[in-house]
């Protein structure tokens, strides 16, 4: 096998390794985001984002259903609500901000998870 073929083969193996590592990392981040949602959001917004979590029964106003509230919203707008809370964007003050509790990366993960529910 000549040097060019060895180099091409080695480059292909390295590229495949990066793709596999990236896929594993993405799957791990998605799982982490789901767990963060379940820990911090599910009680109010419910498992499927319909605003029907156990705590929603006593909330005035009730939590928003994501399919309605997030229609036409950008990732940045959704992340702002998660980070700063409802009051920061003219929504219910009962929606707390998680900026002091979650990292920006975690907030982005939760944002993507929330979008997957609608």
C-alpha cells in the first residue's frame, strides 16, 4: 500500500471517529436536556409541554402550552424566557428564570428539548 492510500485510509478512520464521538455527545446532551426539563419544568408545563403539570392546577395564570406560546418564536426568544423568566418578556411572573441555576449550554439544551415537545 502506498503512502497516499495509507494517509487517505487514516484520514477516513479519524473522520469516522469524530462523527461517532459527535453523535454520542449529541445523544448525551439530549438526555441531559430531558433530565433538566423533567427536574425544572415538568411540574408546571407537564411531560408533553401542554401546560398540564401537577402544579398547573393551582397556578393563575396556568402555564403556557408550548405549541401555542412558542409558535413563531426563535431559539433566542425561547432561551431568554428560560434564562430570565416570564416577567422579562412580558409573560407571567410565575415563570421563574433559570439563568443563575443553569449554564448557557444547559439552557440551549432545554430550549431544543422544549421545541421537540411542540
